[in-house]
């Protein structure tokens, strides 16, 4: 039986995982105290809600709430920086550090959304769902590649 699902609520302005920067072939430090504080908050909530470390496939769904004073935007898609994938990466890295799983490569499915919100309501809601033996998913071209006469009979 897989570990139970859990949902965490993290307060604060979501921060993206910074990407390494290179100057003359060397990595320049990209540490930001605000990113560290965000990841620490995610890790803390993960530890507080995790019953047991997850082994096997897991899906992670996140909704990031980004503050704006413009009331007409509240609840609507956030289409500016930071990028969704960098927000997601910071969350997965923090959950890995918190011991949710050995490596975030176990996250096989999920998504992330960015939404505008009223200042003071910023944060994220993150749902973690262990997946017991998902059904096989085959590419739509699987049969074509298995056909012995096409592409030299390349196996799928």
C-alpha cells in the first residue's frame, strides 16, 4: 500500500529556484536569502505533514499565489516572471531536502499553476499523491515502430 497523500499550505511569496550563472567559464554564486527562506518554509511544512518517506512514483500538483494590489487580477492566471518551472523546481528540491523522497526523479506527473492574489494571501498549496503502479502509457506511434517493415523493425 502506498504512503498516504498529503497537502501542504506554505505562506510567503513563492520564490523560484535560481539557475547557475557562468562568468568566464566559472559558476557565479546564485544564493538568495529569500529563496532559502522559501525553500526552508516548504521543507518545514513537508516534514510536518509527511507520515513516511515516499518510495515509488508520485504526482505533485502545485498552485502558487502571487501578490498584486490590482483587484482586477485576483484569481486570474499570473503570466509574468518568475517562470512556473523554476517555482516548481524550488518546491521539489525543498521536499527532497525534507526527506519526502530520496530524489525528485520519482515525481513522474503533476503540474503547477500561478495565480494572482490579494497581498497577504501569497503562498502555495502543494498536493503530493503517491501513485500505486500506474497503468502503462504507450506513445501513439508505438505500433508503427513495432511494425517489422517500417524503420527496419525498430522496437518500441
